[in-house]
């Protein structure tokens, strides 16, 4: 999976992009978040309040129950503030 | 047509590209969003980050949605990214229709959806440092009123 992080999530994690081989048994966005949040203090800080985090799979908005696959591009970001 | 770009845009040029030689357009609404002073803290600049690829897809979807909801003869969305200073333009929306109501409503719809769906994030640079702009509940409420 290609993982992307934007805005303050990118800053807290320390990178905007990385790849991750989907661990066996991981099926949803929520499980991916739990996995990432346990990777270290930067990740924990980025995912500390999942209620405010948005997720997109392959550049379309998704939600935490959405299924994930190994070839997916999965992006995490705070609420958008364009316009 | 949509563009996501770092470069400034020229409203009169964009307007001419949409309308020159056409006699069927009776109403044109243009909206320009700009970087402004904050009032309480001196804003030096604002940097817009975006999600290349998804941004373009979202803007195209939003524009298509407006085209299905209102009888638009032409529309244009330009959204800038990168470092912008007070007085700089951020976003341009142009809607053209036979009558004013469709043009006004579609422009308002496009801006409400841009604010809440387009993957851009603003970080403000003031004398005290950098702060990520927080999403506003009133923007969500404005977008919600259009339904889905």
C-alpha cells in the first residue's frame, strides 16, 4: 500500500509518503489506523484523535470501515481548509 | 474546466476564454477568494498544501455536479496552491448561464463544496509562528444545505 499524509499529520509523522505491505489479516481502514498509531510517538500524535481524520482510498473519500487492499493508495488528512 | 496551479490567474482573461463569441450566455457570476489580513495577528503569508491527483478529481466531480444541477453554459474553477501573501488571489469560480439565478446558485454551491471537499490545507504564517487553519463548522453547514 502507498500511504500518504497531509498537513499536520505529515508534520507529526515526519514524512508525507511511505509504502507498507499490508499485514495478513488487516482488512479495514480502522485496522490500518490502529496499526499505524502503534508505530511510534509521531504516529500516535498524528492519529490521537481519529474522529477528526479523513481518509481517501485511491483518491476518493472513504471511511474507517472501508476495505483496503495491498495495491491501494491510502491518504490520511485533517479536515480540508481550501477555498 | 478546472485548474490547480501555483501561478496567479487573470480574471478578465479567463472570462474572455469562456464567453468570447458566445451570444447564448445571459448571466455571468465570478467569485474570487483572496488572502486577507487576520485582524488579531499580522499575517505574513499563507501556504496552501494539496493532494495532487485527488484535488483535480474532486474539482472535476464538483464541477460536473454543478453542471447536472443547474443549466450552465460554461464554468471555470481555478484553485492555487503554494505560498500566498495578503492580497493574493486563492480561488476563482466563474459560472455562466442564461439567467442569473442558476449562475448565482451554482457559484455558491461550487464554493461551499470546494471549502469542504477539495483536499487543500492552509497554514498561516504570523509573527508568532505557523498555525494550521481549522475547518469551520459553518462551512460544513453551508455545504450540507445543498444536500447530496
